[in-house]
């Protein structure tokens, strides 16, 4: 077997090992990712805001911060200012 064929074989084997390893390094953190203190804005009466907050708290405790707004314009302003 020639020297070039051996080098080519080593490169192919090396890539066959490295590519899956790199994929695992990028995929594994994403598979366990969860939201952390995500601010959410809700427009509506206090009862509706409280209901939404309770539902999110039940599904993923402590992961969402729900803020109520009186109008959609207030919510849009908060979103533009990156408050929610």
C-alpha cells in the first residue's frame, strides 16, 4: 500500500471519529436546555394575567416572569425596550 493511500485512510478514519464527536458537543447542551427567567408580557385584566402566570408556574416552576399590561401599546413599548 502506498504512503498516499495510508494518509488518505487515516484522514477518512479521523474524520469519521471527529465529526460525530463535534455533533454531540453541539447537540447535547441544546437537548437539555430550558428557559431561565423568561419575561413574558400579557395584556388583560389582572385575573387573566394571574391565571396565565399560574399556568406557566405549574408547567415550569420559576422559569417565567409574567408581567401584566393594561394595553397592547404598553406591551409593545415594553417589548421594544426589551423588558419583556
